[in-house]
C-alpha cells in the first residue's frame, strides 16, 4: 500500500499576495483615517486587531505544539502550513504599538489617580505600567523563541530525515504547553480584561483560548484545502484527510460554547453586582442584539454547518465554516472590547463604522502577504517527517 | 433436516487483502458482507456502503430529549410549582440549559444504541447461519472474512469460489443452514428463529444471577441500619407525666413577658370605657361589603340577646337578663369607640366580651351595622333629603 511521497515544491498562487497587498493598502488607509479622526476609538480597535492577529499566529503555533505532544498523525501533512502561519507571531509586536502609545486613553488603571480607588490600589501590584510592559515583552519572546525552535527543527528534518528532531520537538512542546497557557492568559487579561479593571472572570483566558484555537485552525483549514485543491501539497491528500480538520473545528465550536456559557451561567446565577455589570453593559440598548448575535455566529450556525458527517469532508462546507469562524472571532473580540469604549465615552448602544473594519482588513491582508513571503523558500509539507507516510495512507 | 447453502465465504490474512477483495466483490455482487476483528479504515468505501442512517435516529432522539427537558422544566417552574429561586424569574432559560443538555445527550445516546441494536441489528433475532462456524471463529480472532449470499442474483457458488481464490483467499468455505431454523414465509437473509433454546436459557440465567446478586449485595452484604434518631431524639410524648426537655418537666418554655402573637394587637382600654370612647377612631370604610359583613356577624353573635333589630327582644326566653334597646337615646349617642369597647370588653359583667369570636375588622363592621339599625328607626335629618 505504501508508496513514495510525491512532492515537488511549487510557489503558492500569485494572486494571494496580490489580494493581500490590496487589502493591506486598503487597511492601512482605513487605519490612518481612523487615527486621524478619533484616535481613542482607533486605539481600542488596534487592541481588537492585535488580539486577532495573536489568535492567528498563536493558534497555529499551538496546533504545532499539540501535534507533537499528542503524537497526532492526521495533522502532519498540514503542519508546514501551520508553521508558516505561526510566523505571524513575529509581526504581532507591531500591533501593540498604538496601544502602548495611547495607553492612558484606553487603560483606566494606568492613570495616576487610579490609585485613589481602593480596588485598583490593591490590584496595582500587578496592574502597573512597568510590569505590564515587562510581561508583554516576556510573552512575545516566549512565542518567538518557540516559533524558531519548532520550525528550525522541522525544516531541518526535510533534508536530514532525522527522527531525533521529532523527539526534540516533542520535548520542547511539553515545555511550551504550560508557557503557552500562561502567556495567552496574560495577554487576554492584560489587554482585554483590564480595559474594565474592576471586573474579573477566572475563565477569561480559557475563553480567549477557545477563540484563538478556532481561528488558527480555520486559517489552516482554508489555506491547506485551497493549496491541496491546486495540487500544491503532497499527492494523495483528500476528503478523508480533511475530516479531522472538520471534526476538530466542530469540537472547538462546542468547547467555545461550553466555556462562554459557563462564564455566563455562573455570573448570572451568583448575581453579584461587581460581576454582573460587565454583562449588563453588553445587554444595554443595541448591544443586546450583538450579544444575541454572538450565540448564533459563534455557535449555532457553525454547529449546524459542521454537524453532519459528510460536511466534515466536504471542502466547500469546511471552508465556509472556517470563514464563518474567523468572522465569529472578530465579532467576539468586538463584543469583548467595544462595549467598554462606548461605556467610557457615554455613548448609548453599539457603535459600528469603518473604524471597526480597518484593523481586520489590514490584518488579513498582512497575513496573506506575510504567508507569501515566509513560504517562499520552504516546502509546503514536512516531507522529512516520519509520520507523513502514515498520515497519507489514512482512510476513514 | 435438510441443509441449504447460505453463502460462500472466504478468509484473508491482511486488511489490505480484504479491502481489495471487497472492492472486487462489490463490482459483481450486491448481497455480501465483511467481518473483521476490528474496524478497518477505508472499508465503507471499499464495500460501497452508503453513510449510515443511524445519525438521523440520534438527531431525532436528541431533539426529543431537548424538547422534553425544556417543556418539563417550563411547566414545573411556571405552572405546576412556581418557586422563587434566587430572585430569578420563574422562566429562567440559563438555568434550564445544563439539564436540557444532559437530557439531549442522554436520550440521543440511549436512543442511538437501542435503535442500533433493535432496528439495525434486528434484535431479538439472535440466530444466524454464520454463528458457530469456523469462519466466525477466524474472523473474530485474526482473519478478515467476506461472504457472498446465495440469494444474490448473480450468485454461482463455483464462480464465487474462483473469485476468492484469484484474490488470494487463505480459506474458502460454504456456509449452510437448517431448513427448520427458518421462520415461515420469510427471506433467508432476513429472519432466522428468534427463540433459540440456548439463548433463552442464557438470558434467563443472567436475569436470575444478576437480580440475585443485586438483592444479596444491597440487602445483606452492604446493609446499613437506617438512621433512627427520630425515634430517640428528645421530644414530647403525649400523656407522659413529665418531659425530659427541661429540668422543670415542661416540654416547652413560656413566651417572654410582653410577647405578642403574630397578627394580634393587645387591647389597651380593658375596663376603661370612657377612655376607649374618647380615643378609638373607627378605621373602617362603610361599604356595602363591610355592612354585609357586619350584618352577618351581628345576626350570629348579637341577635340572640339584642334581637335582629337591636330592640332588646331576646330569643332566650328569660334565661338571661334582657338587654336594653340599642335604639335608646343613650345608645344612639355612644361614639363608635364606645360600642367597639362594649363588643370587645362586655358591659357591667352582664354582657360578655366578644373579642375572641370577632376580629378587629369584624367588630368595626358590627359597629357600622349597629349604626345602620339605629338610623333605620331614628333617621337623621340628612338621611331624609
């Protein structure tokens, strides 16, 4: 049954970079306009953008780590796509710049008078500007270091076919997992939860993780399936190999719903004013529709699309679900971040205009261009990986 | 007992061979089946199987569970037994979700397994010609088997054997069945006798053993005496001379002095008619309902002595001193408070107090009714206008 791995390196479709360029230019124009017109609102959106691009890069990095750690075979043919996508963590720091410059406009706790507030005073050991930046730098370093470790080992294997490299990466991913959990939680808490510094939810990091992994997975799904349809991946990949992508997405759609609902149920039941006001902010005026919409966009619709078994093999439906999930994550971040903005500025109900589109457009464009650059001199499949043959032979 | 041909079976050594074999068989025959010791990947498409309908059963059962949970909880919490819990509305969807989820999953899984066993596997149909054959022993151990049914339109035993041989079968055999095992008037493929003696005996002995074990374990092995502290706790025993609740032999303590029972207001003008007349103010509102209440109470409690119209025409035939008429000038000039006082406290140790029978509101209603009676004989000027 086993045959030789048939792979020849071909460049990714040229129009991807072209579309990416167009989106980047468009995004840059929108971002420039929004900073010129209302820099505070633009800064809030830059945080949305940063959390979104973190989700793309870190979600991909996590799939690499979890594949090594779990010894997963099904995802091996897609691992190089994930590795190239994970290189996005290299450009994440750029998107932190607006938030850092305009820190006092968005982070209430960073003001000097915040120390007069008893609660913020008690939190100031953690929530202070210096420690905030130290944490951020440490987190970026962790991600970038592990990105280089994983990819260098994996790419070396293309040539040497040395199985020891797999073993080495397994050890590193065991080290990476706890660091990943902590660093992701730190970023979610620091950059999103601390926008409303009085409020707290212990499940916040897990909630953000659910969206992160789904986003990474959705990007991998779209890219891998599109490449494979053009025959740019290894020969012999087909519907049976898509199945696990769909199953994983389906599982994490449920995971997200489970976590989101747990958070809501506990706060709703306990009914403590210091916790409920966060949800009430997202329930007032037109925000209520955004909240209801979230349930559908992030759970009901993808759930129904992915439920039937054939859907998990059908490239069309898989891509549709992945697009919806990427949109859902942006929607989710909007729902997490923007009500704080409207509340702080006494705006009634939700706000939505080109400000909110600017960063997602820019980021999707940048990621497409970046993917083109980073994939240039690389194979699109880890052809030296000992598990690759087994993965290709897989049948449902 | 005549033996008929059920199918021709072939055994293969590797999963790759069985996949190749089922692809080849699938091209020529429709009625065939494959048996492997474990699920072999890629078998569904090799056999040309359509995707199973079992998923629809799961969906239907899951939705049923969801509906039952939601409607049951809605009915209980809003109609049958509404309780305020944590200040939440009776219909609180978030609180229902966990249970709805549980019941959805429970019904979906139980329903799926049961419909698989009963509909797809056709339980209680427990006998099949491939049982107790060498073929069955091999495929449940280390071989991969395929058999083509004699019922198939293209079936020809020799051709099937030749096909298996050309595919490299390790062993080729015929599977036979007894005419007697067949239920009447049915297709061979579908139905064999339901109640095999061995099966029934086996089932019965399982039932006996399991229920016996359960009984023994719960009632003997793990038996625990139920809590009996309700029998031994200190309590009041009716007719017992003393109680051991307190040292003085009383079962309960007297209420602290000045304790007022719930809903009771002490009467502060006992034996002080003048003060009552001065201070008490009629709080009731004169309405038809109030007067009707007053009439009822008056007729019950006052009329035996005072007569239905308060004329003092007692029905007691001299067993009790006749009261004076309530229409006297004196009685008409009583303030409401005075009449209230007389009803509450009695008068001159002759008329008894009625505070035990009549609530405050009742008493004021009677006062109002007495006023009506009085004005029926001595109308005020304004009544005539």
